[in-house]
C-alpha cells in the first residue's frame, strides 16, 4: 500500500509551553498565566499556548493515517530542542519529508522510521517533534495497510508480545494537587499525583516541609476516599531539582535523610521521586543521580529515584540505565524523536533491569497519547503517563480507553 500524499494542519496541544528557566528564576503565577522576563530563547512570554502539527499520510486506497508532532511543556530546557511553533515547521515537513514519503510502500515501520531519522537539514537532524509526529503517522499507515493494530505492528517488528493486561497509568495533577488528587483516587489511578513541585519557597519549603506535609495529606486522603483496601497507588512526585537546590546537588547524605522522611510520610504507600536534583548538564546529572541512588540503596530507604532532566534521547536513556543513575528513567516520548526510539528505550531499560516509565508531557495531543499507548502495549513498561493536559479526567480517559480497546479487540479475535 503506497503513500500518495502528505498533508499537514496546525493543531493545539492539551497544555502550554512554559519557560522553565524563567519559572525557576521567580516568574510569578497569576491565574493560568505567568508574569516575568523570559529566559529561554524563542519564548515571547513565560507561558504560551501549546502548538502541534497533525501529519496525515494519504494511502492509495483512500485511507488516512495520522500522527501529531508535539514538543514538551518545557521546550528548550534541560538540553532539549527549541520551541516548536507550527508555522515554522510545516514548511520543513512539506519540503524535506513529503518528497521522501510519497510513493513509498507503507510496509515497514522500522524501515521508514530509520529513513526519517536520517534526514538532515543544514547538517542537523529534524526537530524531535517532527520525528515524533511523522513516525506516529508511519506506524498508523503500516497498521492500516496490513489490517493490524498499531501495537501488533510494533510487536511483530520487534519480536515482542502484546500485553494481555493493562499497563499502570500515571496521572498528573498540575498545581491543583489537592482537588486533582481526589479525582485520581476516585478513578483508581495506579500511579499518582506528579504534583508539580517546581518552586522551593512555595511548594517544597525551605527545609522541605511543604512537600512532606503534602505527602502526609496524600496518604491520609487515599485511605479516607478509597473503597477498597487493596487499592494501593504508587506515589510518584516530580520535584524538578528542588531537593538538590536546598541540600546541594551532590550532598547525598542530606538528600537521603530527607527522602527517608518522605518515605515515612508516604506510608503505607510506595514513593517515587522524579528529578531530585538538576545538575545543569548531562554528565554531572548522571553522576549525581547515581551517587544518590547508591546512598539510598545502601541505607535501605525504600524510595525510587526517577531520571528526567538531561535524560532526553535514546542515547541518554541508555547512558543513565547503564550507569544505574537512579532506579527508573522517564522515557519522555517527544524528546526521543521517532517513536521507534521509544520502543527501543523501553526494551533497553527492561534488558538492563532499570525501571521504564513511558512518559511524555501534558503538552501533547489525544493522537500522540493513543499511539504511545500502542507502543506501551507492545513493550510493557512499568507505567505510562496519562496525557495530555493537567486536568486528570481527559488524559486518563484517552489513555485508559485506548488501552481497553486494544485488550477488548484482541480478546474478541481469540
């Protein structure tokens, strides 16, 4: 089945682009907006509407396969590609990618993605968001051409089996970390709440006291609202480097002392802490996460550390996994470029005995979330992110429903 045309349209994402550096430097939240000077190149304001590009591949029988090019909320930070604006990048897709895809047989997900990954413009690889969205469309095209589910294409080409069980879904609250936690508990989310702890003074506390109080509240709230004592969600909290900011990025004993306090506050629930420090560059970040993980493990502190900042590409994920920099990597889906890299990252982490969290960003679309679910069902990561958005209901619905459709369709075939 040949690809006969490539059509692009502007799209909105489920959240915003935020200038992370400006927020860390004290930009002031005012309602849904932020006020302050921008720091990251490309930003015209600290918070901007999220943009995406829908890429539609027209097949010769008239079927339409599509994917969405999207970039993370904190674009341009932590070693990531720059701000992704639709009007800047639609011409790139039409000029450099469309000629490569039109006339090609939609018969190999891996083969077409490899071609996509090798396209260069002015000596540089295509923006990660472009590779992300176009590879989604490629997977859909191969699936439609062969009358398979997208997860079945991935499993067939990578020698895996499609999961017969749901993958644990991780929901994120945004700043509405109390009311949204209630939603998560009522919906039975397996992993929660993210909590967006990205400010020392307002959210972590100068001595970590605010986060500790929140974790205690969260434990009590689950026990109060749950209908079944067997419901034991994992607490996964992203602290955006703020723990390292108050104790020192390589002060492992002090950070471990604090993590032990959080472990106690979370009981009887298991705790994961994402991004405990931000060392501002990849090598030091790896060494700091490795050092803290060794200290935590040596002392028997039952808190998992999750790599995020500076662990962006497939090569980064492998590097952090090889060095056991933390206990788990967030495979931040838009940052890896082609979704073939997401598949390989999950499989590599599993091979190395390193936790695989197939994540992403609130700043994606319904389509990218659905395609990511198919990748997860074929590779079985430890957890997947409910996305897009920060409202819980919508992202959880999109991811949960796609997963259940896959399970039901495969069961019906049997």
